[in-house]
């Protein structure tokens, strides 16, 4: 029991780890260019003006669901000390996911609340609420507004929302705007030339074993060492993990964590492909014939199609 408890504690600690990748530096570059600098080149806690009329700029972080974009942006913004403040009357950064239901009014109310204003009136006109938020960011010294899962925001009121975003980046108290979301977000931003020119874009790539396989093996070995587990030895395991995770980094890490959870629960010393198979089955609710860790020809399986009769022969499960 003591060993189980210590392993559980180690797993909890591992879940909080951040894996540094090349994407970290790229994301930081996108964000930092949105901030002003002093004569010595040091970052200042205010948005940079890119035109004589005082316009600011923004960025999009685009990635598929499970790619880790929200975690990456949160980590990036947290590491920029100029965006933090101990003064309750100063909010250098206002971060807010798109609420449900995703409407212009609900977004304005959510942003007002994140800014510290608790008295937003749902009966008030949406544009009036937005103007209140614009006034808030001006008085709070806000430099950056980050809206996560922003693709959901454009299901309704698209033109109004695009106009509202432009208004945040011009005039008194203009701020830098960061939007993170799926490819749908990029398509919406590209549809408006005036908005598009204000945003740079960073797209999180899909995992490729020849490029990302070694770093993932290193992550797996490091996590196993922290957990007191021997790492897997199967030569084709990385390809199966990437395929089952839809080639998305965040999902691949989550699959690893769940597989280690199974190994701990079974009080085993080795992390094996069977633990990944159990983790995958739990996530996907699939039979062995559709499990990428059991099928001989795993790459022909489509993890997102559950209605097909798949004929791949199940891989023989290991014993012991």
C-alpha cells in the first residue's frame, strides 16, 4: 500500500510537469512581439502600437483538439513576468475561454467577470456590455486579452464579433488580442481581410514519428523513472501511440499518463503495450479488433470511425 501511495503521489507530480518543445519558443516570440519595449529593448507591460493611429496586433494559435494549444498558451503567458501584477486594480492579462452558450453577449459578460466586474447585466445590450469591457481594460492597464476555444465564438453573430475584436485593437486603451482554437478559427479570421492583417498565426503541427519520436521516447523514459517503472520495449509502440492519439501531442501525453495509471493499479514493474491498450480501450470504448495496440496493421484503423466493420486481426495479448 505504501508503494501504491508513493506511486500515486509521483503520478500526480508528473501530471503537473511541462514538456518543453520547440513550440514554446515560437509561441513566446509571437506573444512578445505584441508587447511594447523600452529603449533598452526590455519588454513593457503594455501593448505595442504598430501604426501611427495606435493600432495594436494579435495572434492566433491554431491546433486540432487535443494538440495541447491551451496548455501551451497558458504556459507561455505565465512565463512572461510583465503580464503579472500584485496590484488588484491592475490586470495586465485577461484570459477567458468562450462560455456556453457562445454568443457575443455571453462572451462580453464573461470577459467583464474575468476583469473583476461582477455586476454585468444580461438584460443590457450586447454592444453596451462590450463598451464597458473596453473601458475596463483601459482603466486596468490591460496589455493582452486571451480568448481560448475561440472557434466556438463565431457560430453566431460573426460579423459583430469580428468588429468587436477590431475595436479592442484600436483607440484609447487598445490591447493585444490572442485567440486560440481549431482550424475553424483560422478560416473565420481569414474571411475578413481587415481582421486577418491584424493577426499572425501559429499552427501546431501533427506528430511525425521520424521527427517527434525521439522526444516522446525521452518523455516516456523520464516519466517511467519518476514512477519507478521500467519503460516499454516494443519497437512499434511510438507509432501506435501517435496513431491512437490522432497525431496530437496533448493526447499522446494523456494516453501515456493513463497507461501508467493502469500499471500502478496492477502493481506492475514494467510499462507495456497492454497498459496502453487498456488506456485506449477506456478512452475509445472500442473492442480489441479496433484497438490500435492490438491490431497487426494498426495504421489502417481510423480511431474516429466506430461504425465500420474492421477486419484487422487482433494482436495477441501478452501474458504475465
